[in-house]
């Protein structure tokens, strides 16, 4: 049987809302809005857009932003059970996120450890927040501006007989969804999958995700 490997998005997937959008709404000047729209409509790369949005924020906001996100971030139902489910079955669970280290690590801390966590990195040494992208696009990525390039990470980690599962909610998961054997989607990722005729399974909670994966593993309900 093929070995299952799961790649799970963070913002809007593990958390109910997108943390970057929440923090921009709260702390950024309105200049972030056209950048956000351009990212969603694919007029601007995710990498450049995220970099520009964070550059609107002074580093002095770091502690305020972090405690704001830790307080308001809600974890999607069933996530803790889902993590235990993968651990019991020795299914590697990778978190692959276009979000930023300074809020992802503390929010995920009570649930880990995971097979690994891939995300973008923040630098607070200048006047404004600077974002680094340590997991950039490989030569096979057709998009080239992913920021945290999910398809490149999947190619790096997956061996030939593995069955890849991608769980996500938005535009940052699209390139990974094109590559995955199984796509578990919600929200905007559903729209994009429909548009591009990519097969997907819809989910609302991680209880749904467990059920979908059980079916893929051939576990009787
Ligand atoms: Mg997301
Ligand atoms: Zn890429």
C-alpha cells in the first residue's frame, strides 16, 4: 500500500481565520488592501505581496501583534484529535504555511511536535517588519513567486510511492493542490479547484478530514 503523507496549511485551515489578514485589518494602514486584492487575483506574487504588506508595519508593534493573534486565533474543531490520529498511525504531518514564524510557532506549540513546520521568517531588526522566504521556489515551480513554495517542499519530501494529501483553504494552496493525490479543501480553494477541474473533498472541521482520510486508507466506517 502507498504511504500517506499529509501537508497541511495553517492560516484559514488550522486556524479558522487567516492570521495575516486579521493582523493587517487591526494594525496596517489601508494601503494593505489593494496588495491583498492583487494577491488573491494573482496580479501580484504572494511573495512580493506579503513582503510589501509587512513592510507597512513598524517593528515596535511586534509584541502587540503577537499577543493580539495569540488571543484571537481560533483553532478549527477537531485539530487536536486529527494530530493524535496521525501520530497513532505514524502518518507524517507536515505544516506548510505562507504565514510567518513569529505567530505560527506559538499558536501551534500546544499541538506539536509535527514532522516539520515550513513557513516564512520575520526579521525585526530594522524600522519595519522584514519577511524572509527560506523555502523559495525550485526550478519546476511554474509560479516562481510563492514565498513559501508548497509544491517545491512537497517535491523535496515525497518519495515515489507516497500518497500525498494537501489540506488547505486558499490561493497559497493552489499549486500544491495541482500536485497532490488527494486535495481536502475549503473556502476559496474550493472555488479554484472547481474552476481548474481539480478533484477535491470539501471539509469544515478536522473531524471531516479524519473521515476523508479513513476512507482513503480503506478503514470501514
Ligand atoms: Mg490558508
Ligand atoms: Zn513556487
